[in-house]
């Protein structure tokens, strides 16, 4: 009879004890799989939204990359259109978006409020980033309407302006001179973060160029890569190509740019790690208690097995096999349980509160992630084995005569 | 590993064993020298506490002497590692216990086959031999029955079949008839004698049972942990 078959029979014989430990493992596994699935999906969603905002890669001037830029376009990329074409010629690049980041004042005459502005090429920007989805009123920027701008809902509210009304933008050009242009509010956007909503302004590159007198200079190129392309390889190629073209640039990956993503990931990793540690402790305690009871109750049987010639390692392995089998059965039950709970949660319509700094909540949705299940099985199996090891070792080291005399 | 011609199968040389009982050290076996030869049918008798079971355990490698040596087929195994002693028990010894000690999750046939599995015997050979042994002890119709559904006598028969599974040189039996009624005890005794004669395995009993003593060919009487008498029939 194989060790697993014998383990199965022993577990079946002590049904109540096996069900108790199996249930602990099943609940632990289900919690692990659900939390893992939820967090993995959150990471995936956050990753996608971060890349939609910042691109897979960004090309910036080397000095700007070090964060020492004091004024708008102090270290921008000159000949922005040529640079865009060079970036777009790389086989990995699907879209290269020029962007100008600038600050200034927006005024209605009565009120003046500082803004954080972004100058974009409207059509490719909307296509690549889905920026139009942020609109809550009006329409997205178009080349046909070069004076049109978008305002964050908070900024528009503070200025008391509506779509169709005129404002004046005031900003400092790279050479330090003050300049102003008139613009028309053609849309209002909700950029999901309140602080940004209160300062957000978007405009087409021609308007921004007139305002800043920037002569084709851009702050950065935001690059979206084709599906499955190697980001690191593309970054290396682009850096070399730009340096050959006379642009001393850095190519930054999205992980470095998406600070929020990194922070959320760290936070979730901490929460998940803590949850996992609690689960492991619970499973270890339950499994250790159950296995200790099993060893104590079966002391005489252990003595018999040893007398018949079972090696100490054989006795130890028998108990470890029982723990492993119980962990696997518990995981199977936990997997079924997690799928039921997952379906119930996804059908519940529960809306989670907005993330820190966010303005809108999101409906709970948990997906089954095979990796979370695989890691869960490995974690539960290892935990059960670790918990069973000391009782199993005690069984293996029992004095045979004392074990046979045990009542 | 065959014994030397005329040599002892199992031999204890000046073995002593004490147990701690609270603060006191209680000597169970004191300097006993005794050997068991191939095919012997020997009873260890004596009052409770005389050291019968302790001596049986020392011979059977279930325990280690405090002093003295135990030799199996001429080899001193007193200091052997547990793994080696386990292998020796598996290959050369069989055990019969007062309370049968069958594995409760296994059927009668599986209980008999278990020691063969430890030795790596093929499944087919295990099954064939377990069936042959169960037939030899009169339980061919109980192969698939678990121990809790067998009578005491039937359980002890399964235990005897199990003890013979690996064709041992010696079977150690600790009070094998103590949990049985007298008729069943006689039957079991007859069975062990027959197996001793048919299969050549030596039997060493620790017993209080006068019937066992009466049927034994050699009787060793213990008293206070020493041999008081050693008589051959």
C-alpha cells in the first residue's frame, strides 16, 4: 500500500479531526486566492491606467530626468516634431506623443487661479490614452479649434466658467518673458484626483507654443509600445538613436514614472503580506494541534509500525503524507469555495470607496488568477508540512517499548 | 544472512536493563546471558516484574540494554543505528502482541502484506503470500475484513500470519494468549506450534500461561531479572 493511500485511510478514519483541519486549510486557501485575485487584478488595472497616463516609456532631456528643472521647458527636447518622428520610427513604438508640461495663471478677468497645464497633440493623444473618457462636459481638443482648452472640473468651478466661455492664459516663456493668450473653454474633465482636478488644464500644442514661445520644444515624448515588445530593449535602442541625433536624453520606463502605482503596490503588498502571515499562523496552529493529537492518539500504532520494521523516517513520512494530503484536499475545497464567493461578490454590485486622492469609487470585481491559486496551494502545502514536521518527528523518535505500552 | 552452523540466532550477553520509576531506578533485567537457536519453541516464564517482557524486548531489538550486548546471528547490534535495527526487525523477526496490534485502517490481508511492503516485495507476491498465510491460519474467508470486525482469536491469527510474512528467523510473542478465551488460546497455541514445525521459525514467548509453558520445548524461568532455571523438554 502506498504512503498516500495509507494516509488517506488514516484521514478517513479520523474524520472529525480531518474535517476540522481541512476546513481551516480550505478557508485559508479561499481567503488567499480571493485576496490574491483581487490584489492582482487591482495591480493589473492600476498598471493599465498608469501606462495609459504616462506611456510605456518617456523620453526626456537628461537634465530634466534628474529633476532639477526650475522653469517651464528649461531642459525640454528641441525640434519636437523631428524627435517624435525619430521615436516613431523604432519598430517597437506604436505611438509617440509629444507633450509640453507648463504652469501659469488662468484668468477670467475677475478671478485668477494657478494651473498645471499639459500641451498635447489632440487626436493621437485621445486615441492612445483614451483622454476623451475624462470629459464630463463639452468635447475634446481638435486641431480645427486651436484656441480651445479643457479645464478640470474643480478649476472650472473655482473660476466659475462654463463650456463656451473665454479665459486668458498667462505663463512665463523659457527665456523668462511673460506672455498671455486668449482661449475658449471647450470641455470639462474629471481627472479622478481632486488636487489635480483643481489645477488641470489641457490645450493643443499650437496654443501652448504661442503662449510659451517655445519654438517646437517639448517637455517629453510619451511612447506607447506595441503589444509584447521588450521595454528595456526598446529603451536602449531609443536612447542610442536620440544621442546619435544630437539629443542628450534619458528614456524612462513607466514603473519609474508611475509613483502612485509604486506606492499602491507597496501598500497592497504590505496588506497582502500581513494577511498571508495571519493565514499561515492560523493554519500552522490548527495543523500543529491536529497532528499532535493524531500522534498522541496513535502512539500504540506507531510502536507497532516501528516494531514491524518501519524505519523512523517512514513513520515521519507517514504523518507528513497525511498533512500534505489534507492540505491538497483542503485546497481543492478552498478553490471551490473561492469560486462561489467570487461569483457572489461579482454579482453583488458592491462599490468600493475611491482610492486615496481619488474622486470616484469602483465596483468590486475579483478574477480567478491561476498564479494566486498555484501560490496558495504551495503555501498551504508547505505550511501544513511545516506544522506537521515537529509532531511527525516526535512520532519517528518515540521509544518503541513505551509506545507499545501506551494506553 | 544465515547463522553459522550450530550458532545462536539471538544471543544476550550479560544484559542489564533498568527503568526509572519516579525517583527510583528499578532493575528489570540483571546481567542475563541467554541464547536462542534456530527452530526453538521457548517460553520465558516468571511472575510479574521478573523481566520477561524486558528480555523479550531486548532480544527483539525493541529496546537497548544499559549494559551487556545483544548479538543477532553472531553480530553485535547493541550500538546499531535505529534504521539498521528497523531493517533487521523487518527482515529477521516477527512480533505477536497480547492485544494483537493490527493496523486498524488495513484489512486482514493488507495487515499481513504490510511488512512485505516495507521490504519492497512486489504487490503480486505480497498478495499471494498474504493469502497463503491467511489460509494457513484458517482465515482465508476474512481477507477483506478490517480488524474491528474480527473476533479476538481471529485478530491474533492475523497477527501470527503477519509475524510470518517476511519468513522470519524468530517470532517474539508477548503474552499471545492472555487476551483470549481458553479454547481460542489452545487453538492459537496449536497453530504456532504447527507453524514452528512447518516453517522452522523459532518462537520465543513471554508468558504467564501454563498452557504455553506446558507446550514449550524449552522453558526459561526468570526471577527478579535473573534466570532462575533453563530447562529443555
